């Protein structure tokens, strides 16, 4: 039963939000004026890139928005969570990058969510970094295949590109296909390690390859309210990135870590869990505030030296 609006206890509030997840027809979110193309990047592994890509995508798809997840990580974790086939030989992002297949041949639908689509990654992608080196327009292979006009024509509202934990050619291809970068930052020791390098790379890509690319959101993940450390990292990140950081942060939650084991997003696995609700709210916030263009003087180009080593000191 959905609690009445006058009941403003946290439990009632959580129950109402969970009910919204389970009854998506009751929801709407405005379509963005153009397809929003977002790269999820952080060269650190295990910070929540994949989890964020699939859960934000799933949440927006529940709102009736047409969403595409592009898996550019050979591990294929976002393909698994999106319920996409990704055994060896499955037409995937690899064939798209090397120009062997068209988008229509590699995009898969989702049996449980008609608005969610996925370009899976197979292990073939593991060799792509090297194969791409000798190819023409090696930095633009993905963008050439998955052009903005194609995405517009197909009616996609959001495209999330899940990157591998490196700053190689796959990530560069992702950044040249997107205009926005969403950086997930784990509320842990050394959270900001490497973020300076990521920001420098984004600046370089903006200067030389894709003038439109910019950081449009920073998402704090695995926030543990019981530790002082999480709080410290969160406030350092907020100080540094200002309003680029989404208000909604994702708590560390067992349900979030269990969901991939079932080939599901946490929104499917346990809609009422704190993790699911947090992703749901973060997705709404990300959609409602639109593309966030930092002012040039606040653009996070470099990271202050004291942040380079993370929050451990
Ligand atoms: N909020 C969270 N709470 C608990 N575990 C999480 C959370 N977010 C991610 N995880 C787990 O942490 C691991 C790394 O997350 P993942 O999204 O795969 O990171 P990345 O793609 O950056 O390598 C996974 O096992 C995932 O299930
Ligand atoms: Mg990943």
C-alpha cells in the first residue's frame, strides 16, 4: 500500500519512491531537447562506473525515456546487468568499432524494460585497444558508427557509455562520442587519486579532438554514513567540484553489490532498497537539471595538490 502524502516519515517516503519504481507508468520526465550522450569515466577500477551506468540508465528508462547503454569494457559487466547476450561471437561494440557491423546489428533490447537498449561488450574488445592503433580515425571509430544524427533519428534520449578502467583508445572513443562526462567517485581512501589525470585528459580531448566534451556530473558512490572518512571525502569532492556534484549520493549497500550476481540492476533486484532509491533519485536529478556546463573559471581542469593523494592524509 502506498502511504498517504501527509505521512512524511522516512519510511513512508521510501515506500512512496519504491512504489514509483514499480509503477513506472505513473511517472514522467521531460525528454531532453537532444540526445544526451554521456561517458562514464574514471580510470580507477571498482569505483562504481558500471553500477552507475546501468542503474541511471534503468531508472531513466522506467520513466519512459529511450536509453542506450554502450558497453566499452571487455569485462562486459554492464552487458550482464542490462540482460544482454555477450558470449564470444555475439555482435558487439567490438564489431561496431572495427566497422564490421552497423549499430542496428549490435543493439539488443531488454525483455523486462522496453525502453532500455544495450550494445554489449565481448572479450573480443580486449584486443581492440591495440587493433585500433593502426586504423583510420582511430579516435573517432565509435562516433563515426554511432553518430549524433543516428541517435537522434532512432529517438534515443540518453546514451551512457561505460568505460574500461583506463585512459586508452576505448575511453578516448567514448569521449569523442559523448558531450558529457559523468565521473563516479568512490567515498574511500585515495578517492581522488587519478582524477587530476582524468581531468587533464578531458581538457586535452576538448582542445584537440572534441570541443564539446566537459564534465557534467560527479556522482559520489559507496558512501558509508557510519564512517567519518566517507563524510570527509564527500566534502572534499564537493568543495572541489562544486555544483557539478549531484546532491544525491549513493550509499554503500549490500543489495547493490548483490544485484549483478543475478544479472540485474539494483532497481530490478530490490526496488525498495536504499541503493535503488538513491540511484532512482540521482537519475531524476541528473535528468531534471539537464546538462551542466561549468563556468570556465570553475571548470575542474586540474586537481588541487592536496587532493592528489586522496583523503588519507
Ligand atoms: N553502492 C554500492 N554499494 C555496494 N557495492 C557497490 C556499490 N556500487 C558498486 N558496488 C560494487 O563494487 C564493485 C565495483 O563496482 P563497479 O560498478 O563494477 O565499478 P567499476 O565499473 O568502476 O569497476 C562491484 O562489485 C559492485 O557490485
Ligand atoms: Mg566497470
